[in-house]
């Protein structure tokens, strides 16, 4: 297997790559009216893993997948807060942005 890199905006695909040995090497943001995050992964055999994912052949431990997904979300929302803020607070530590109607 060769070492390569892949970029995706799909957080579920990214969690799959993490579960299967991929390494998150960065997150980029771009805007076309709304902010879009791209996850950059590096590792051996990512092209093969990507094909398995697209073909519906992706198999992972569900607990590991959930942990990888939560890890990506935490990193993503920390980056968003650093780069201009976000109203989303997944752990509900700050609910001050919510108003009663």
C-alpha cells in the first residue's frame, strides 16, 4: 500500500479513515455563502479505504467509529471558535446563545 493523502468534507468518511489508521493532518475552511470545512488525511492505503467506503464495503467497530466522529467534531468546533466563533456547543456548556420564545 502506498502512502497518500485525501481531502473530504464528509465527516463520516473522515471518521472511517481515522478508524482505519488514517491521520488527520489538517482542517481547511472555505466559504461560498456558508462556511465549509475540509478534512485532510494522510496515511497508507487511503485510496483503497476511500473505494471501500464509496462501494459500501466499509466495516469498522461501531464504538471506535463513534469516538472518531466525536473527536473530529471536537476538533472542528474548536477550530471554528478560534476562527470567528460559532453558536454550536455540542457539550452544552454554554447555552447563553439560546433564547426563549
